[in-house]
C-alpha cells in the first residue's frame, strides 16, 4: 500500500473510530507513558546563553497542530537571502539515559492514525514546553543559511539560542496572503526562495511528491471521500526544511561523523511498474520524459493524477538511516529523491534521529567534540529507526485498509473501473487493482484467467469490512 495522508472527521462513537481504537490495541501501540518519563518531561530545560528572541520568527503548520518543530524568518541579505530556521531543542529537555530518553528510544517516532496521533514525547513536552508556540521563549537550534541570488547555499551556521515565535500561521492563510500581495516581506519571501529552491531541485534531478490528503467525512454511518490537494505554500515550506536537511548532511560529511537519510536509485522494475500504472490511468508518459519531469507535470486535483501520485510513494520505501564516524564515509551518501546528501534534523519532537543529527551539527560548527551520549547511540540508531519505521508502516497500511473498507462498506457488489498494478508470479489470477475513482487499492482474486497487468479492468467489490485485523480489508474480483 502506498503511504497516504488520511484524516477522519466525525463523531467519536462512529464505527470507524471504534475500529481504529481496536487497531491500536491489536498493534500494542503505547498510549501511556511511565510516570518517571512524565516527571522527566516536566523538568525545566537547560537554557542557552544566546538570546535570539528579537528575531520575529513564525511557524507554518496545519491549523490544529500544536507540536511545532520549526519556526522561520526570511530576509534579503546583500544580493541574496538569509534563512533563519529555528528547530525545537529537544536535547535541552531530555537527559541522556533518563526514563524519558529510554521511552523515546522505545517509541522512536510519532505514530499517526486518521483520528489521533500517538506522540514520541509526552504532550506536556511535545505540545507544550518544547513546542515553538507563539509568544513563548523556547530553546532551539537556530540555523542561519545564507543564499545567493539563485538560492544556492553560501554559508551555514547553527547554534543554540533562545527564540520566540511571533505568529502561528497555516498553509491556507499563508497562500492567501501571498496571492493577495498582503504578506509582509519575511512571509512573501517564502514564495521567492521556495521557487528558487524548486528550480535548483529540478536542476539536480530531485523530486518532491505533492500527494493529496484524503479526508474521510463520516455522516450518519456512511463515509464520503474528499481530497485536499497540496498548496504551493506547502511545497515552498517543504523546500526550507529540505534546504536545512541538506545543509546538515554537508556539515556531518565535512566532520566525518553523522547520520544521513539515504535512498538508493529505484530499480528498473519499480519504475516499469509505475509506467504500467500510468498507462492504465491514461497518463501520457513518453519514454524520453524522466520520472521526475512527469511527476512535476501532474495535477493532484485530477483523480487519475492523484491516484498515480499515491502509487509513486512506493519508490521511497527503500530509504534508511546511514551512520558513519571517524572520517570513514559510507558507500551511499545521497537520497535519490533529493538528489543530494540529506539528513533528518528538522522534526525532533516527532522523530528520534533528528535529536542526534542536530547535536552533531552543533558540534561541527562550534568546533567541539561530538557528545559521548551521541556516539554511544549511533551504532544502534539505524536499527531503532528501521524498527520504528516498520511499526509506522504497519500502522499506515492498516489504517488505509480500515478507512478504505469504511468508505466502501455499503457498496459491496458494485462494479468499478480499475487498473491492475500488480500480478503474483505464481498465481497470475491474483494481484492488486487500483480504482480510478475513488483512489482505492485492493487485492483482486477469483478470476478464471491471468490478470492483465497494466491494463484497465472492470472489477466487482466482494468484501469491505472496516473491522481491524484480517477483516479490515478490501477485496475485488473481475466483473
């Protein structure tokens, strides 16, 4: 299943929410914290000596978000630009080896369900004391990245600082202000710098997927699927995070010690499968057009394009964390989707590895030794992150199954247009079909003949049970 952004609205007693609650129990998702970890989270942080609260930072997040990892301020600097990017300093709160630290290593990352999230850190920390909420001084790792007139990096600095965000903005509001020309310069420059960085992404062969967010709206026990296509402001904001992650990777490579987010080039078979999907969805993909160029041409507001973009996320599944030390660089240092060395460092409230990457970068710039507690964790960090990623993947796949089944539970027996995107080699009558609309993926079986891989097919819905576990599946048969 491709990874999807799924959000559910509706009454708490809705059957879908009951199924999601049961799923959390089934997957043994930790929803409470040891009392010792909660007590650790309530202790006052170690505050930095550098005061940068005069910088008028702002955050850009979904309207309901309160776990705010990043705040920014953009300005012109000479003939280019200056990006100041504050990242929540989780290490100021978490004592190495403490109960809170041990619990973070057990959880590894925040888990997202359609109806709620299970956070990495207690909410008193992740949505309170460490979150970059407006008008509240917070410890942060403050990045200063100077760019030339084309958006290329000229200089990088990162140091601990006390910061204070001035405003909590959301994507729709940011887009509206920019479109209406009412944004003040620090916000208006988001479009300028974002577009420059997008042009550089194209130049180096990188790709960003604008995957639509699915919203399942519950109404009297039935469900309706809607999409929220990403706004340009979403992509511009993501470019600032990518810029910082690339800067972090360069610092760590220069130091000879670090943890990178790496992704090998996609195998030919995976790209070939996407070509078959594009053909079945009637998306024109000439052989002389690269995968990156095709993706950039798609409109996530078009159902066929949205379905294809969902499938494109399969090429990102080989990503992992690569640790290196003592000047011995790894064989792979790049992330193929970014088309450059890259590190996760901008979401420490939600991802364990970011706290360690941030500490290494701070040490690199300060010319100080990497803390021993960081060295002690590096060897096991990739395995912990991989295990956490598998858990998150299992959650996402199960949630997609449950949500899609809830969407279709009253349509069993109906016939849909779909395309066959996968066929089992040993059982060519069994495979995976993707509907044209709604953008649902499910197992198909039961036909007398070999499934036509990459071709359109009329299919009948035979099962759609939103219950958790094996029952939470969607099944089709050839019509």
